[in-house]
RNA sequence: GCGGGUGUGGCGGAACUGGCAGACGCGCCAGACUUAGGAUCUGGUGGAUUUCCGUGCAGGUUCGAGUCCUGUCACCCGCACCA
């Protein structure tokens, strides 16, 4: 039969639209299911074959759940603010809004062509003022709770994009987007106190069904460490506080190091005979990017402070203080006690500067390398700690420090606060004004949204200020508190803002009173299954969990975790096994596949390509296997006859229902498809199938290849839409076989295969084994040592 | 260095709590139908060979190991001077 997929696709997509088949129902008494995929950034390139993989996977989940009677919310939208659009707009002199509309239209067309069952009535767009009104509203709540603050700080500045980047956006010292050099620049920035949520962001992972690598990566990124803060007195009469995780080694601290930017350098300026040298060192390191600073791991540099020394609080000895850029200003106290005997970096520095190395934990060979093992070795040369294990020594030392009032236990995090300002046009305006009298003041909520004004030029300015800063008329305003002269904040929010709460808006997308109604949030949230890329684990995923926790704290959201389950798909690689990219010339356009093979084949192939979590290379040859399968399914309609059970296939069909149902829940889409292929092969081998059984099969196939499934279902007399019909339910009793094939092994080698009644016990099975000619032949002249029978599985006879 | 992961035919990949390794698909080989086949259908397809060898490598546990344990190698991803 001729497989006219183009006509079929158009026909069924229209019928689904006409029936509003995939719209979530407003009935909150029904059992709900909320699967979610990350909404895309509508780039100018259009969809890439990587996009449909997760979309199709969760579409299968959504479609199956819908057929199983759940009220399903499977939404889609556009994360449309961002630099590429702005850059394109600048280059082509088109308004970014126009560019966005064009890109969205293209993406939407491509997604619709794939037959994805999104609820388009809930489509959202982060650049829509009715959406970003609420992004601004959330920011204001953060501001009001003191979680947004302005800070002069050295920030990462991309020399090409002319924009400040978050730490997360700097990869190997270059801009994540354009690969240009990133330098340090001091700017006043809005910051969000995500660090205040660090503990909860780690601890609450416990109850969540996230794949291991996501949890591990988040924990690693937040970087919680427990240690102690210790105060060292100095010869300047003040003191210097350090953070350490190895307070047990305090007796071995033979010098100290502070970051070049450390405030004490200025404080001690008059006492330091080599201040100029130190200042020069500081200037040199500030010019280096983070990358350069960390790249030369082996080469330790630094300057010894002449004029101020510290006193080790337990040995009473005076020790030198150095500045060195191996100590980071932003972590801990920006100062360390150096224990060269037990820290690799301190060891390298001590060797370079000829500093004393005092061993305080036995083990290793200190002449060659630092001994960093904490599990073996007792404390030595450590006064009251001598003889203790490292862990016990830590506890004892903290007690001592607290007794003496010179230190205490302390937890530190690698996680930094979130740099929230961007000096760009195409983002949400930050809804604040600066008043001469009142300082930073929030725009009253009823005046939201603060609309992004029309500007003449979207070009970033040479001085790094936002393009909005050039609009004097817009910038000048009055203070909402005192009515005096004020100036608007001209920075915009980062792209991560809009995506940090979009899953909430889907619950109630047209609400103009609240970001979403309490009832809708209570019903739909949390997201039941969220799938997205691993590249978003430390950015989007962490930010959105932070915002959800905040919204929970201020009683907007009923739950403190937004996603119950998080999975991640593998990448689709080019034919050559390399990552798909324009520069490698191995990009496959999904439009071509849909045109040449049809949407169902495309969907099926993306799912059949391999393990969903693993990356897999694109293979144009393999696609036709999926197409052949679909044609073979369609051709079954020509041999299908009658109603009722196809006796010879009954068990196979029920096993298939079970397999497909379980595999979808376990994300094993590839083996579900393989099983369906196997079943179709069985039907052809058998030569016939009833129309009712073929309808059942079509329903099983429906989540995967919905257009063809609808067609087959209709041809076989199915009533209504297959997409809305009940998903087949397996009758367990029909999946049980009467007999099993049991291999008989002799010394682990299969010598015969017996057909055995499922109910047969050991004795009955052994009787069969002994009666078997092949077995008898193989046992000739051998002595049986042992007979192992695992009913239903295998028989192994051990002989000599 | 730390964390996570992966090694199975020519290729993508299957294999439940240890139980016939290679499901399913691609490719390939042979045949059928054809003016034709890069369409379709049928059969075959891990390697040598009549009995073995085979899941990165080396050991171990077991009646039995792709699966468990010890060690080791290679590759991929994330973080990385975080004290």
C-alpha cells in the first residue's frame, strides 16, 4: 500500500487541532501529569535534529499518560531574550522583536510538523510584556527581601559581546557564546543571594528523583566544605583570619598567604617596606583573567610582606605572610594558613620560596611531596594533638580554638552569588530607580511591567553601559517614594531570569492578577518529569530551584521543589561521531527528514537511535529501517480480518503491551520500538491478525508514531481519535507461558534444550533430563558430581 | 587532582534480581519479482571450524560472570590553585 505520509500528517494534525485534543483540562479533580521539556531559545538557525529527541521522548510519555486517563499538561514556549537575537538585530538593522517573531514562527512550524502534542493554548514567550511583568515582579520580591543587592565587584567582561558574564557563562576563560577573551572589570552589579540557599539546594536534593549525574554535579558546583575559621595575631597588632579544612595541621602552619586583593594590604600599607612591589604584583594579577590565573598551576608566584608577620597561635612562632594569586579573594576569607607538609599547593610554594616544611601527620615522604592522606597516620609534632587520628585531631582542635576564643567551626561554599545585571538591550528591564534621597527604590507593582523602550541603537556602548543608558528621557524619572528626581536602572536581566520560573506560568498562562493562581499551582506543580540538557545543570536548573524555594518562602508556591524527577538526554552527534556544528558541516536539518521520510519515521528514528541518555551518531542509512517498519504496519491492514482475539498471537500481544508500557516509564524507548518491530514480524510469520488486535497494536504505537497509528486505527474501524482512546492494558494472566525452553548445560556448556512445563518441579525436570538422548550421549563415560536445577531457567550438570 | 559515565559483531545497539551473549534495526550475502533496482518480498549473516574461541585488559568468587569483587588501561562529560 502506498504510504502517503504527507497527506496523513496534514489530516491528523488538523483533526487534533479541531478537537483541541491536547489541551489540558481545567478540571482540578482529575489525576494530573505534568511532563516538561526545556523551552528552546528560538535561534535564527531553526530547529536542529538534537531538539526533537527530548521533545519526542516526553511527547511519548505525555501521550501515553493522556491515553491512560491523566489530565496532562505538556506545554511549550520560547525563551526568547538573549544575545544572538540582539546581535542579529544590530547587524541587520531589524528590531529584535521582529527577529524573535520570525524565529518563533519558524520553530513553531517545525515543532507542529513533528506532531508533538503540546498544548499550544498555553504557549508563552519570555519577551512578552505580560510575561516579563511577572519576571520583574519576582525580582522586586527578591529586592524587598534583601536578596537582591548592588555590589562593586570585579566581574567577567566579554570583550566582544561587551557584556558582563556570570561565572557560569565563562568557560575556560573565554565567553561561552562567542569564545572571545574575558577580562576582569570592576563594575557595580545587581546580585542575587543564591548563596543564602546553598544548604537547602544541596539538602533538598535528597528526596528528589534526579539522575545521579545531575545531583552529583549540583552538589559539586555548590561545593560545600566544612572546616574552621582561625584568627592569627599579627605583629601589626591586629589579626588575620583564615579558613581551613585542615585545622588539625595548625602546628605545621609555617607561613600565611593572602590574596593580592586582600584588604589588609591597604591597611598595612604604611608598615610595608615593599608596598610598591606588592601593589605591582596585585596589578599584574588583576590583569590576568581567571583562566590565566589558574592555568599555570605549577608556577607559584608571590611576594613576601616586609614589615608585618603573623603569629602561629599554637606554636607561638612568628611566621611570614605572602601575597600570592594562588589564594582566591572570593573564597573563604581570602587568606590561608599554609601547611606545606600536607597540602600540594603550599608544598610547591614553599619549595619555590625556600620555606620551612614541618610534618605534623606521620606518613609519606615529605622530602618529595606533601602528604595529604587523612585516613591513615597519627598526629606528630603537634603538642596536645600528638597520637590522635586526623579526624579526631580536627574535633579536638576546634574545641581548643573555641576555648581560647580564636576560632570556630565554619562551613563554606564554592557557589557565588548570581551576577544579575547585563548591559544589554534585549532583556527584561530591572524595575528599580535610584533616587538621590531614597537610594534604590522599587517601581510600584501596579506600574509593572516596566516596558523595554524603543531605542535608536541596540549597540552596546564602548564604556560597557547598557544601550538604555543613552535614553535620557527614559532614564530620568521621579522617585515613587519622595517624588524627587530619580534615574532608572538601565541594566537588564540575564537570559536565565525568564527561564527560572516559566514552568509556573504554564499552569495559568493568561492570569493578569498573579503569576499564576494558587489553585493552579497547587494542582499542577511540581513538574512530574522534567527532561533537559546536562549543560543546564549548574545554571538554569540551579537558578530555577532557587527561585522556586524563594517563592515558596514568600508563600506564592505551595512546594519548595519545582521538579520531582529530572532526566537528561544524550546528544545526537554527526555522522562522523563528532558534535554537530555548523563549522564541522555535519548538521542535519529535521525539515529534510520530515520531508523525505515523514514525521513518524523521524520520531521513531530519534527514539530508536540508542539509549535515550547516551549520545549517538546520526546514521542516514538506519532511518529507512524505521520507515520500513511503519509501512509494514500499514500493510497489516490488508491482511487484518474479523474481530476478537488472534489466538496464536494473544500471549505475544499481552507481553508486548506490558513491555511497551514499562519501557516508556523507564525511558527505554529504543527497546519498546524493537519489541513492536518483533511483534509485527511475528504477525507476518503467522499470516493473519484480527482487526481488533490491530487496533490494539495501533494504540500501543500511537505515542511513538501518532499519525500512522491514527490512520491504522481508523481503517480498522476504531471510533474517535486513537490519541484519546484508552491505552491498552495488559492482562498479566495472558503473559504467562505454559512451557519454557530450558537449556541443559554440562560443565557450563549447552548440550541440549528441553521444553518443560512451567509448573514442573526439580524432580520432574531431572526426570526429563535423564530421559533425553542428547544428554545421555554427552554424559557417556563421565561421573556426575552435581546437578543444579533452577526451575524455569537452566539446568547445569557438573561431571568429571 | 576531584566527581560522573562508557568500553559487547562491519555499524547503532539488546541482555530481568548472575542463568542459551549478540534481541531489534542498518549494512552485507544469496534468491524471488522485475526492462531496471538505490523499491518490495524470502532466506542467511560474531569468529574460526566440527569443536572450540569470543563482551577493553589481568586476576578472583561461583555449578555458571557482559552482569559481582580486586587491580588495570582507554575514551567521554562536568569541576578544578575552593585551602
